[in-house]
C-alpha cells in the first residue's frame, strides 16, 4: 500500500478494479483510492494509483477493518463497480455517514428474494416467486404453477426460472420445465430463488440518481440478453418511457435510494404493462456504459461519481447530463461473441458484415493453436465483441440479429 497523503481530504474509494472508472475519476481531478484484489497491486504501483488490496470474497464482517483503513486515507464515500462490491460499499458508507440503513439497503440489491419483496410492496408487478432449499421445493413450485395456469395432463409445462440470490447477470440461471431440468440442478446450488416466467420484451435501464431524483434515464434495448443490445432503445420501446419512469420512481422511493446508479431490468408487454425483473446498484455489463458515452458524449463513470456524491450541486448535474434520446447522435450496438464449439481453431469474419456501414470494429482474437472452450456458467465470458453504430434503430436491430448466432470461431 502506498504512503498515506494526510493533506488530501474527501477521497473517493472505488471498490473493484476498473480501468475505465480509474481514468474517469482521474480526469475529474478528484482524490481517490482503489480497493481491489492483490493481483492489481503491481500495476497500481507502476502508475501511481493509490491502492488498497482487498478480497471481496471475505466475510462482510471484515468491513470494519477496511473502513478503518479508508478512514486513514480521509475517504468520503465508497462507490461500487461490480455486483460483489455492493454490500461492501453499503457497509463502508454506513459507517462513514453514520447511517446503518445504508448497509441494509445494499443487501436489498444483493438478495433477489428481498429485492422482489421490496418491489412488490411498492406496488410493482413481480410475478410469483418463492425460495427453494432443495429439489423437492422446485418440484412443488412447478406443480403449483401449472395448476394455477390450468394445465392438464399431456400439455407442455409452464416455464419457471431458478437463480442464485446474489449473482449478477445470468450466472446460475436455469429455465425449468421438466423433472429432468430439476434433476440437473446440483444440490450445492441451493438455496435458490424460484420465479414464474415473465412475459414481454426484456430491456434494462441505467438510472443516474441524485438526492432521490432521476437525473438521467437510459433505456437499453436487448436483442438477446447477455449477447447483444443497443442504445438508445428503438422508438417502439422508447414510447413506453413515461411508464418506465413511473416504475423507476417507485423503485427509487421504495429502496430509499438517494445517490448513485441503478441498473434495472423489466419486461414490457404489447400494451405497455411493465413487469419488474431485478435491479442492481452498480455498473451494468454488456458494454452499456460504452454505448452511452458513444451516443450521448458524456462519461457514465463520471456520471456515477457525480451522482454518488451528496455534495454535487444541481448546477453541476444539469451541465453534465444531456437530454435523453433527442440528444443522441445515433444508435450504438454490440454483439458479444460466444463460441458454439468445444474446441476452436480459427476466427472467421464475414466480409458482408465488415462492409456494412454500421460496422465499427471488433475485439476478437485468432487462436494460435486449437483452444478448448470451457463449460459456460450462465451466459459465460464472451470471446470478444463486435461494435456497430448507425442512425436507424430497425437497421441496428436487423444486423445484430443477423450475426447473433454466426460461427465467428470454428
């Protein structure tokens, strides 16, 4: 750990390693310190980045030790970057601000069961959900769901979903429709959240909140969750923005969320009915922050820092955030590429795609030798991304769909 600079006050702690976040706060000329795993220590030392090594897999009871260290660095607030850092930021900020409720609030974002109960109490549509301790609980939930849907013998079962309480994205997410699906669940995976299938088109929102008010609301359109998306959403989805805003306001009020960023997922039906999926209080995946910066021109990491700081003024926020949708320079989209084979040998990129006017660049690699592809957990880690930018939402959706299942790796 670098030497402590005693005369630096109001330092911001970045929880989790993110080169983009570090560069963003560096450009703001704000004092900061990064709290991240030990493996990043050497890099931080070389580039003079104030750094505290920390393993977020440790028990949250160790938060007091981290708090005491951050106090020595004159830390003002902690900002979470990844899912696993949310409760740590809650624990630190609860002590820094002498407000124990901040830790309890952070746990709402880390426990999908508590999260859905809180949303339900706020009057949001959340579907049916229960907690499973074992496979028998899943069997019973599937049976009761099919009875509720008036299914008779011989008909295809209703879909249900099971997922871990505290994992981000699709990690551990299973779709259950049969006894075989249930038996495939490892006993080590329990407890799990079970929930009914939510109808509608899935999308997400990136909500910048300061003093309990929405300062900027982005809607990201999913072409396929975990595989492709674009910003801003198409007019057919953006037309439901007033409905979305009302639901987000319910979230902000119910979770007593005053400062920071929310990443919320919803399903919208053809008549504009919104079903709540889940919400996180951290940076979204899917390269969404990159999209936002490309189309709106502001750095979302800096937006997160500004909104996390209670001392940021309304004038600063108004000068920073543009108007949603109308100020967008176009549509930014992405395909996150996953191999479809157990072993890959080469990268192939279709000339038709490269010659498309919306194509920008790719970040894939050509294997030097045959490479074994690990079994994926959830969506898994993608093997590179393909970026697009253009002026028409329908054309963006078309090209993202066209190459969604293309075998770039063979």
